[in-house]
């Protein structure tokens, strides 16, 4: 999801596969999913859907400045 304005509408259906008991890191400044979709610069949100229970954790590294600030959220079990 992206904010209202001059940006294109949200893109849905970006798919990727993560094998059981594995970790998959998505760099959102690089193309993601099997469609190699590149998220436009700016604010965005994300929904994660799965056919099985998963744990989702989101973190961000601010690469716009040399100190490389990082923050993350608490992991959340999605049922």
C-alpha cells in the first residue's frame, strides 16, 4: 500500500516462496517477488498472506545517510 497522491495505485499479488523453517529477507530497495517488482521511493505498507502459520518481522536500515540507522518491529505470528 502506498499513500494517496501522484503515485500509482497499490500493487497486489506479488508472490514469493519460503521453504519451511527458513528465513527470507526481502530488501525493499531491490526488486521483490517472482514479478521482480520495485517499490517506488517513499512511504509504503505491506500485507503478508500465507497458506500456513508464519512469523513476520519487519526491520528497516536507513541507507540514506552514512550512520546506517536500523530499527525493527517485534515479530508477529500470523495464523
